[in-house]
């Protein structure tokens, strides 16, 4: 097994997902399959290949420090389920 | 009980404090780090947001070049290594002030590493290592409802560029931590890449602190302190935490590794009580942002723009103005204060006098306020000191004039004229009064003639009373001596 049930529970918690017992079993199996599939890459010999994190060799994409127009308050808040005139409203955490 | 106290005292000396600081400096750019929204403080909530900083799906962040430039600047100013190749990573966690569900930061390849600054505590110098500095984005702001269990989210601050500066655990006392924090602050201000306002949060500091028995190599268990929003609070919180940890260790208890909040009202550190989840940020390279590769030409160009830094300015003050090192350290501790000194010193030949005035009268009357809000312009202070030097007013009167200046912002000459404080240096005028006083106090006059020179203080005091403190003290002394010994 590439992944344990405990790891799946941990990752689910980090993602704030409540998984039922059935889901847990199912997810653990599916994630294991995915990891096994990706693990195929380990069969390649990468001794002389420089590690890379991006698919393209593009570097240094910058923008100048010039202000552009922002959205209006109303536009910013438009998609929010719970809000007032100026802010998003969420359950209090601390 | 007594035995225990004695035992405690004996062991007390044997702990060593180990502190490392994490500083977050908001960079003074015009726009956010990954989008063109303007930075603002105090504008209506959510009026400076766009799809990028709101964390909408499908958007593409683009790095603000100024942020990289400022990070390189700070790296060069702290003898650091600039990593020619660096990149951004995602730090994943959920919190309502973080709309994307991750903070874009740097992880294994930060822009700056292996730097150092020199601090000065009680006249001894020490080099403090800087582990790393990295670029990242700030989160939004939560305003908690006072009655209902709700919070209001303002995302104006989301995406504000931060430079996180992480020190080595080289600091051995709260005092050293304070000096280091001040030094980093001064350098950022000299470079003018950060406002440095701790109250408004543009300069923030967290601390890791642990104790270990002297001689032990490995570190003790540390706690992390947060919520210290002034220089004073940082030192107070660390001092409190040293005492707390020492007491626990002396009682044979173990320190719990946790995050503590400083409560400035109760002067204590308080546990967040398990509000914190086990950290598991699952960092990975950000696929949306391409790596940063810095060439020598850019670094050289930035190096040429570096201004005179606090240590250089301190050395120049010692040489150019002949100031003691102690004065130079304090005056150059802030760019504004150093500028203030130099402006005032230009108007007055005696630089040491200017330094004394700033370090005693001015800093006392400022009561911790920033020099930028001071009502007395440096030119006015220079003028006041020049008036004393020329003998127009006495040093004592000058101090009362100064208090007036701090309150009203008026020119010293105006106050001196309005209140008729010009020093009496007219010999004829003073001589008449001196003779009068000597005649009225024959006993004291006799004592003086018999060698009890201490009564001189009495005589000068009488003259000061008569002139409301305006007699030229040097002249007063001379006139009395001459009159009494005639």
C-alpha cells in the first residue's frame, strides 16, 4: 500500500472534509491506485537530469509596479453567500 | 522554603537564553505583489481587490519586479548571499483571511540567505546571523463582531508584499533581541523599503525562545511568541517568558512547545489553548509563478543605489562631528533622528551640544513619539542652541524656552522676546545689583573674605532671584568675586 488509512484521514482533515466510513475505504483504495500509477515514473533513470519544477523553461515574468484599477466593493463581494455592504462574513474562528 | 529560594538563586545564574526572531516587513511598493491593486491603509474594506488577490479560479499572478528589487536591496545591506535562482512555493492552510487556501511564499529556495548584522549592547558588539529572507504575500484582515460569533473579512491587505527576515538563534537576551530588531528596522528605514510602523502592522515580529543550562550544546524546548506590536512589548514579552520558563525548569517541569500570545494589558504571555492545528503546510513549488533568476548586472545596479547605512553613518558621525560612539549609536538608530541631528548641527558650531540636547531634552519631551511629529523643527533647535552659545539666553532659560517650543512650535527668538527672557549681560546693570546685594548681606560677605567660597552660590542665587534667572551666570560670578575682594 502506498498510502495508509491514517494518512487519508489526516489529509481529509487538512482539507476540512468529513469522510464517511465507506468514503474512507473507497478513497484509500483510489488514492493508492493513483500513487501506484504515478510511481511508474520512478522506473526511469534520471541520473543526469537536472531537477525541474516547471514544465517550461520560462523565467523572470515580471510586472512593473504600476497600479491598475481594482474591482468595486460591490463586484468584489458579489459572489459571497453571507456579506454586508463592505465585507465578507464568516463564522468567528478565534 | 528558604532553602528552596537559595537553591533557586544558585541555579538561576546557570541558564542561558536562546532567542531567534522572525520579522515580517511590509514592502513599500505602490501595488500588491502579484496583481496591480494599489496598496492602501485605512481605505474602505474590499475596495482594493481583484480576481487575482480574491483567489478566483483561473487567474494568473505576475510578480511585481519592485518586490524583487527591494529584497535584493535588503540582502545587500545585510552582507547576505543573493540566491541567483529562487522560486515561489505554496504554503497550504485554511483560514478565512486567506482566500486561496494557500499563501504564496518561498520555501526551499528563498531569495536571500546567510546574512548578518552587527548589534551593540552596553558597548559590546556582536554579530547576529540572518538565516534567510524570503518574499511572500500578506493575508487579509479579520474584524471580529463584538456580540455575535462572526468575523468580517477585509481583503485589501491580501497580497501586500512581505519580506520575512529570519534570524539565527544567536540572540542571548531580550536586550540583544531588542537591539537586533532596532537594527533591522533602521536598515529597512534607511533603505526606505518599509514604513516600519509596528502599531499599524507594517513591521511585525515573532520570537522563538528557549532556555538551556549553561554549557549544554543542544537547545531547550522553545515557545513561539506572537502579538508583540511595539519594540517595548517585544522586550517585555521576552523578559516575561525568560522568567516563566526558568521558574518551570527550576520546578522540574517541562516546557510545552506552543505558540503564546503576549497580552500587553496583563503583561503576560498566554497560551492559545490548542486553537492551533498541528502544522502541516504541504509546501510545493507554485506552478503559476515562474522561477526568478537574478543576473549580476541587476545586482550591481541595485548595489549602486544603496544609501549610507546606519553603521556607516554612525562611523561618520564619530569622525565628522567628533561624537562619542554612544551618541552616534542613538542618533543614527533612526534615519529621521540622524537627519534631524544633521540639520540642527548645521546651524550651530557645537555638534556635541546638539547631540546632548537631542538625547536628553528632545527625546524626553517626545515621550516615545516619533520624531516626524515633533513640533520643533531641527532648524529651530539649532537656533536655540546657537542663542545659548552666543550668550543671548542662559542654558537654564533655554530649557524652559524649549518646553514652550515643543508645545507651540514657535521660533525660540519669538518666545524669548515675548517673555522677555534675554540674558542680562550688561555689566553696569548687573554691577549695581551686585553691590546692592553685597551691602545687604554683610555677614555672608565677611564669610567669603575669610575663605568660605561656598557662599558664592548664595550670592549668585540672590542675583538670579532679582533678575528672574536672566543674569549671565559667568558674568555674575566674576562681578561678585571682584566686588567682594575689592
